[in-house]
C-alpha cells in the first residue's frame, strides 16, 4: 500500500523559515536605506551646510554696514537762476541708484540689492533748551516711516522751509518741543543762516519701522504721510515702487533690525561734550531732513557734499552654496571686484578720478563713483575657516558610515550564527560553501535593493545638487556582500575541518593583523597631517578611512590590555567566598577578543561624539577668548592718538571706571655693546600702574611692577622687558636720526605675550618675533605721531554702550574717528556665528544617528552572546545559583567591556584634534594670539558613558527575566560544546 505524504508540515517549515528571516531582511533594508541616504546626500549636504554658513556669515558681516558702499561728491546745481527749493534731490539720485543696482552681476541671482541712499551735512550750530548744540542734518532713504513717529510727522519733501525730525531721546535731552524753531548758524558747514522747524519725533528704541507704506522722510504718498507729500507708490525718499531691488533691500533691512541707528547712532540719541570743551558746544546730535533741505542748504553754503549708496549682498542658501567652495569663492571674489568697475563705467564712462567733477547727478556736477567693501576679506576668512569646518563635518559623516557598516556586520553575524546549524547540515549533505553564500546573497537582494531605492529617494528629496549615486551603490554593495562573505567564511572547508576547535597559528595571525591595523592607522594619520584634506566637494576618502583605522587600532590595544586587570581582579576574587565574580571576570577576560566588534562600534561612536563636543566647546570658549584678545578690556578705542578729543569724551562716559593707554612702535634695536642687531621688534608702552589697578591679574602689569618699572624713573634710558634678553643688556634704537638707549630690566615673561591688554595694538600689526615692554612714563621722548598704533582701554562693569556708540559708530567705512570695540558686542557676534551653529547642528545630527546605530549593534551583539551566557547561567542554576547572583553574573561579565569602551572612546575623541594636526586648525575659527585652550564637553561625555551603562543594565535585567522564564532543558542540550 502506497503511503501518501502530507504537504502541510513542509509548508509550515517553509513559512517558519521565512518568518525567521523577516527581522533580518527588515534590519538590512533599514540599514541600507539609512547608509545609502547618507552616502548619496553627503556631498550635497556639505554644499548646503557651506551655503548656509556663507549666507549667515555675509549677514553677520553686514550688520554694521552694507557690504559695498558707493560714494560720489556733488556740487550745487549749475543753473544760477534755479530755485534751490525746487530741486528734488531724491529724483536726481534715483537714476544713479538704478544704474548701481542694475550693474549687479546676474550670477548672483538678484542677491545684490540696494540698501540705502544717504547724504550727511556737516553740523550747524543752534541753541536749544539744554544749551548750545552741534546739529548735523541727514537725508536717508531708509529713514523711519510715519509708523515710527510718536508725535508729528516726517519732514515733507515739498515746501520751502527747513523741517527736521529727531528721536524721542534727542527731544528729551535737548528739551525740544513740536513746532519749535531753531536758528541755524555756521558751524562745520559755513555760510548758512536758516531757521529749522521741528515737525516730528520718532522712536529709535526698538526695531526700525520701515514699513512698505512709509519709507523714510518725505515719502511719496504712502497710506499716511505728512503734509506736502506727492503721489507715488509709497517708496522712501528718492525711490519708486518700480525699484524692486530697493524694496527687497528694505524688507531685508526691516527683518534684520534698524541699521540706521547703528550706522548713525547720533540719530538715536545725542552725545554730550565735556565741560569747557574746545568745540564750545554742550551737545552733538543728528536730525532727519527731506532731500529738498539738503540742496537748499548746499546752495546757500556753496558746499560740496557726498552721497553714499549702500549695496547689500543677501544670498539665499542655494545661491550661497554655489559660491561656498574654493572655486565658487574665487568666482564670487571676481564678481565683487568687477562689479564696482561696471557700475562706475555705466554711470560716467571710463573716467579716472582725479578729483574733478566730470559727471552729473541731475543738475549737479559730480565726481565719478568711489567704492569701498570688506566683503573680499570676509570671504577669504570664511574660506580658511570652512576648510576646517569640512574636516569636522566630514569626520562626523565618516564616523556615521563606519558605525552603520559595523551595525550591518553585527546583523550579518547574528544571521550567520542562527542559521549555522542548518547550513552545517547542508554542508554534510554535499552543499558547497560558495553555493550557500550565493543563496544567502540572492535571498537578501530584494531587501537591499528596496533599501537602496529608499535611500536614493530620500537623498533626491533634499534640495541641492543631484545625489552621489556611485557612493550609494558602493555602500549598498558592501552591506549586501557582508552576509554572503561571513557565511562563506563560517562554512569554508578549513572551518568545517576544525569544527570550532583551535585554529593552527591563530596567535601569529592575530599578531600580524593587529600590527597591520596599527601601521595602517599610523600611515593614515601621517598622510592626513602631511597632505591635509581634499578641497573638492564630497567626503574625503582618506578622512573617511581615518575614523575606522583609529577605531581598529584603539580596539586592538584595548583587547590586548583590558583583560590583564580583569584577570588580576578574577584572581583576587578567587580568594573570597562566592563564585559569581570569579566566573564573570574570568569569562570577561577570556571572551575579550570575541567582543572586538562590539568594542569597535562603541569606541567609534563615543570617539565621534566626544570629538564633536570637544570641538564645539573649544570653539565656543575660543571665540570668547579671542573676543577678549581683540578688545583687551571691557571696551577699547583704537586710534586714540589720532582723535584725542574723542578719547577724552569716551573716558568720561558713565560707567567707565578706569582707562589705560597702550601704544606700540616698530623698532629695530641693536646691541649697545656688540653692535649686533636684536631683530625687528614691537616696543609697547603701557600705563603700568593704571593697568595694575584696573586688571590686577594682568601678566603685563605684574611684569612691569615686579622690577619697579611702574615707579619713578631713575637715570637716563628707557627701561624695558625684552624677549630673548638678559637683565643689564643695553640696546639702542634710532628715531628721526636721534639715538635712544634701552636698558633691559629683565626678560619678558612668556605669559605677557598672551595678555589681552596687548591684543588691540598687537592684533592690528604683523606678528613680530620679539617684543619690548615699557611703561609709558619712560616713553615721553617719543611723539604721539610716531606710534604705529595706540589703544585706550576702557574698564567698567556697567558701560553705557549707547553713549559710547553715539561717539564712535560701529560702521567701519569712516576710519577717521578710529574704531571702538566693545567686548559685549564682540562676544555676541561670536555666539551668533552661523558657521559654529552649522557645525554643531551637523555633528549633533550625525552623533544622534550614530548612537542609535550603535545601540542597535550593541543589542544585536548581546543577542549573539546571549546563548553562551544562558548556558553558563543554566549550569550554575543547576548548582543552586539564585536570581540576584545571576543578574550580578551578567552585569560583571559585560562591565569590563563597557568600561574599556568608555575609556578608549573618550581617550580617542580627546586626542583626535592633536592626531589630525594641520588638517584641523581650530585657530582659524577663533583667531587670537595662540591656539584656543581645549575645552572638552564633560557633560556630553558623562551622559554618553552613563547612557551606555544604563543600556547594559537594562539589557542584563531583560536577559535575566527571560532566563527565569526559560526552562533549563531549552538551554542545556546533550551533544553541544560548552563554553
């Protein structure tokens, strides 16, 4: 009788095998999707980050003033019969504004926009309720509209009288009232006799109110303008609604805050002169006027005035990304250099500026256009910094890819381990290792293909350039081939013959592999330090390989080192009662090589996270330290010898507790005894006693005070502290044909070179090898005009920044009055640096993804070793081991690996900046006299270590709970090799 075989059990077996492989396929698909998305979007991501950083840097650089300033001098109108009040300067300036705006390069995609047009008249004398004042008149196309006025209205463009508008702070300080008439008499602007009428008071306390319906003094129409307005499209004085570029600039200006108050701070509030000043005035202030007032007073005075056009480079992130690379920066530099010449040529032809009035602005004879810009220098600085920023971001992407590939390797190992018995049975029945490996490749191909498609689709969904398909295919191929390769390695003939026993020459092979890894890691670091990073777009292959090589080298050292103390602890525990510690520590030491993959995952992840926190913390603190070096005190005024009157007024501002004068002179001393040259040096003079009182911890103050250089001068000669000299040496310098003797009182301490008090004067001149430090009391024979630089340091816990800025605006195009640096402003700029934010965001995102992948890899690694731990626990349970002891056994067995991973990853992350060397120069970000002081993120490091420890504790708890529910028969089987 023929027996009929049932098909149902075979179906159940097939379905069970498919269900068993579903977690593997899902895990592979997710890993492939994530890794291919990172690999494909990596180059585009770097470009987008660079564009975001460049756009932010341009915005920050133009907070003080527009990036490009055009100016032209113009005379009164030619026609002697013309009525000066009939001339509309705003209409005359509009064609020139359009010429300048239309000359902007098309490659910038409309990113170069008109920001403002301004004319400032020299101050006139007037008498107000608070005394005599010097009143400067300003016409500004970006002046506040009617919405900013708390009383009155803006000056009207039509009419034949001088109308002015001032801020509420000026009103209160000068005791003005609406409708008050002020007599104007000659001051800096001569030959003027007029009467000004106060028609409005605006507020300058908050963000400017440059709404689209009321743009500046004397607007045309608008929704609600003052008397005398004309029809138009509600544009600012001298602009029309058709001027789209100007409107865009005004919208950007409104979003960025009111720059007018920063560039002309006396419009926001007046400044008081000290008593009995040489100017004979009590106050200095500025007022807004209509354009007709400018031409009327110009005609009366017969003066030559200067009009300034501000052009702002406002690039969107997409356009900025095109110019963020080295080639793009070069192209942008060329565009910015060529643009002023194009605008000048369209305005007045190719006429050289010899001081003549060969051009025209309406009826006014005018000079050709002059320009000034600081954008090329800003782009150069950005290029140097972004080359270092690429290292940080590329390192984060490389670490993420390495951790992802390691997670894929752990996944493949788990799959090989679970199917090993079945595959060995198939090998015994005649199947080949290559055939089984190919079968596994075919089985996982759909999941890998699905992950590849999903990753590329995710990369394509991001804005920017097309994804790097080749890199995505390479990563997907590596992940796909891991499982077949590991399957073939586990089932090859040599492995089948050894049967899991000891492999011949295993120790020698391990030593060889470790030596190769160490050599490759050292070679990679040396190559990276020697060659630097690649300048082309996309991740640098060498930089991508360095994290894996350094991680492998660290793991090789850890696997060799950490079992030694564990074995010592195991021997010590053998002397105590109980077997839990002995067994757990013995197995932890024995299984150290088997934990190499888990160690590698944790070390690379922790090293990348610690490295990112280290860089972020060092940059944040370094920028603050650099701000202190640039300012030198709470505030500093550079160029004090050129403007002693302003320096005197600054010293009397409320909140200033102490002032210190610092001066620098370039000298070339020679030895008075041997005649040998000492070398080019900087002779720096400081008010030593005042500096010691203002900053007791100043190294320069302590150095001058120790040998008595701050005391009364004795004898002839200048007493100095000198680098590379000894006490008693005599040097000679020649100044204007007159020799001066320098007496060295002692060597200059090294910490003086880093003293922030010297930063303002030393930072403005080329770095010199030698430095001579003296007290200003000894330098009375040197005239003020002989110094190449000087600075007045201002100390005070609560400075009146507004008053300081009213004396010296932050705008940098007028350097005649010097430069005022305020520490709080410099620190705020450093904290708002977009590049630092971009680097922090990129590294945080990559670290978060790497930590998730590392957790996945660690969980899979615990699953890999769970069976061996379960058998060991089962053996001990048969001998009477309790539940708490079982938990302690698992915890102690995993604890050495966790400690080794935390120690190795933290050490590698902290040493990475030193290992990378010239490839990562953090000083490019911070500036200052030296490399920034390292500031690791201790909180992040502690959080990562604690998180890893908590993960192990949770895993141990779950594994103990599962072990209690599992019967001993499910673990202990006859015929299985124990561990």
